């Protein structure tokens, strides 16, 4: 329950809402689709849910005939945009199909799936400063993107609202099919739409629909550990999924670690570990955010006790700084 709520449909309306919040000294909560957010029962102050929902194409210059820039405002539903672009035959975002949420939230955790991250196709983004309502553009370099991370989780957390993305896509086939069984599902000459549909099929097989069973997607980040720790674990568990990183470290599969602790399908009170995908914590109704966080802490503790690996929460907690 929000104490005050507004859904600005334009940049000017957003700036007016911010000005009123400053004048009344209201705390602010920015809300997109809410798919990566843990909500308390009540939100004080003003909740702003950007409703600017236009997107359009900008063709490249003569020396960039292969490229197309896509402008997408914060309120555009991410999956709907991905599928529309795939139907247009544009390459770059098809692996990110069926990721829930709105475009304005996509850069915050640098959304990624099936070997592709948002930062690889993002050319620029527009933000509005919460303190004075001024707008400015940022480059990907300024966003300090990392694995499920960005400056919007760090130095700019609670200081700006993202209002527009500019993506750079291609008309030339640049399929990324090296993750899982994606290649076997799309054939030798896939289209962006075929890849996107295959990704959707895989995700639906593994992940619960939040409209049916409450969840915030992947609850834990896939941990990135030292090469030494990875080698010790592989000596004991040679079947363990692992992905070497450019910096020499190794990314592990959090879901596999949780599953090997025997926690898949576990239920405690109002929350549980999903029966098909251990990376997802599910909500059966009732309870509280505190209960959820306590359950998640116990899951992470079991993993640390068995493997010596620390799991980090991926969804944000509303009001957390």
C-alpha cells in the first residue's frame, strides 16, 4: 500500500512529481514492473511509477546502414519490446526475451540471460536527477556495468530515475547460441524471432509464472569465485557447472549449489524453493518481507556450510539504500 502514488506519462509530469515530493519532504520509491523488488506491506511518502511508454527506431547513418538505434521510454514493457524488435528482424536483444519488468529498470541490474547482457547493446540512457529534476544523458562507461550490477545500485542508488534507453541493434545475423541447448532448438539459420521464441520456451519450462505463483525471478546471483576455490570444488564435484571469466575467476550456478544441498522444493511457512528451479524462491501468499529474507538467509547459509560459497541476493528491497 502506497501512501501517495503517481504514474507520470511525460518527462514534465515526472519533474512536477519530483518537485512536489521535495517540497513536502516525502521519501521516494521508484517502481517499474516490480519484478525484481521485494516490497514491505506499506510504502511511506511517494511511489513513482513512470508511465512514459513510447518507443521508436532511428536508422543509422550512411556508414552505419547495418545498425538501428532503438529509443525506449522507461514505461515500455521489456519483453514486449524484445518481441517487437525480433519480429522486425533486428538482432541484439533476442536472448533477453521473457525477462519481466520495464525498460527503465533494465540497466539497474544490467539484465542478462543466455550469454547476453543489456550493456552489450546499450548505447546511452537518459536520467533525471531526483534532487533537482534536471535531465542528462549517460554513456555505458559511466554506468559502471558489471554482472547484475551498475552505478544505479551504488553511487547513484536513490539519486536518479532512468527515463529512456537507446539501444543499438543490427540487421545482420549475430546469434549468440552458446548457452545451454539454445543452438539445438533454433537450427542452423535462425531468425531473431526464432531465438526469442526458443528462449521463451526454455524459460517457461524452468521458471514459474509470477502471475500464478509469486516470485521475483532469480533470487540469488550466480556467484563468481576464485579459480582456486573453483578447482577445489570441481575436484569434489566434477559435474558442477562452471563458467571461466575474463578476469580469471569462475562463475558458478547458484541453482545447482542450492539443489545439491537438497533444498529444491523446500517450503517453510509462506515461502519456498521452487520445485523445478532452485534459484527461484516462491511465495504462496501471506507472510512478510522479513519472513522472506529470513528464509533466504537460511538457504544461503546451507550453501555456504557445504560449499564455502557466499550467495548474494539479486532482488532489491524497497527503501533499501
